[in-house]
């Protein structure tokens, strides 16, 4: 009996020792991630991104290419509306393409280095490494980190949960959360190919615009087709709508909304027309991810296109973060 007990205890000790050897600490995983990042020549990734907007959700299919050190191609396509945008970074700079409208903007920007990016693998690793107070846990299949984010509007989306596959440390699921830990952005990764190879013109702006347009059902309609005026739902204390002016322009109309108060601003909306092929428009400012679309933000303005409409907010009294908050709320129902 005593011999059996000793054998049982010895067996349990071996099991515990094997379990201890098999488990990795937070420092172990972070060290491995740093090593993987250093060895990574590039990747191709497919993902599904879900944005929660009030009671509604929008789903985007995202295709991400990265070639070390600084080439990027991020293609975001709305799963329901056949709308797409592409962010490109090559030796000429950073571009945002809207193929259906034949529009392209060029930025002198350090994107994606200046902010968190939920769909870029190396950005997730940098967030994990940078947050010395990050929470760490493990499940059967995943290493799980909860970190702070580095968004420009950090107060709205201060946290993210990052799940990495234990097998190869590839991204599995990322949830970007509000201060109450509600997930407002969820990215689910389906295909990850590390150290992928790329064609010579994979990151060429003109070639990517042409390829994207070939897959469109039809070029977007321009002209004077009516559009629904949208009103921001973000609350700014003491700020109210005092004027709405409609201006006739060559190809339709422009609507100007004027808000007065300590946080005064002007919101301009205009139906977009399909442009002839031209050189990219240079934009002062930086890229900002508004969720439903990609925009450009400066110290005193923010502009973006969505559903065939151009929007611009101009203000001397709003901070960049406040302009982003207001812009994100314009997608809501048309209420004053």
C-alpha cells in the first residue's frame, strides 16, 4: 500500500512538473513576440471586422498585406453595400483610395506608426510590449492580453483584448473596447500567412485602383441624385444647431449646418460625383479611422466620404478628439 502511494505521488509530481514546463509566462510570450516581429519579412491576412454603432452593426471584410519594413495594403470592403476603401503605403507616401468614386488622397504621414491598428499584427505586438501593466491569461488554445490602446480618440476606445493562437502566435481575435469594456470593434482573423511573397506592383497606387475598379458592380452614380442630410448625435454641452443652408452647385447641392456655442463648428455635406482619372489629391493632416470609413484630420478640420457623400467639419473650438467624436456620430439617424 505504501509503495503504491509513493508511486502515485511520484506520478503526480511528474505531471505537475510537465505542466509547469509547458506553461509560458507573460514575459516568455512577449519575448517570443519580439523575436517573431524581428524575423517577420511580411504577411498576408484575411479578417472580418464588425463595428458596433448604437443598436446597429456594420461588417467589413478586410484583406491586409504588409511587406517589411514600411509597405502596406489594407483593403476594407463593406460586406453588404459593395463599398470599399484601400489604404496603401509605398515609397511615394500614404494613400487612401475610394475606387467606386475614382478618388485618391495622398498623405505625408507616418501611418500606421502613430496609432493602434486592430488589424495590423505588428501594431498589436507593439501595444502588448508597450503596456507594462497589460493583463495576461491563457486558455487551451490562446494567449490572451488586455492592453491599453494608442488611438487618437483614446477616451472612447481605451482598451483592447488580443487573442493569439498558441500554435504560432498568429492573431485570432481582437476586441477594441469602451471604458465599460463593451466591445465596439471586433476583428476575427481567418487566414494568416507569415513571410508571404508579393508581386512587383503589389503596392502600386495606380495598379491597385485599376484592379479594385474591375471588381466593382458599377461605377457610383454622380449628378444631382438626392441624399439624406445627416446630423451628428454626439452631445456637446451648450452647442446647438442654429442654421441649415442649402447651396446649389454644378452637380447637385451642398448642405451647410452651423452649430453655435462654446464648442461651435460647421458641418458641410455634398453629394460626390465620380471623378475623371487624376493625380491623387494631397491632404494636409493625418489618416483617422472613423469606423465606417477612413478620414483626414487636421488641427481645425476633419473630412471623409461615406455612402457617396463628402463630409467636412471645420472648427476653431473643437479639439481633434472632439472632431473625431462628432464625425463618428454623423453616421447615426438623421435627427437634429
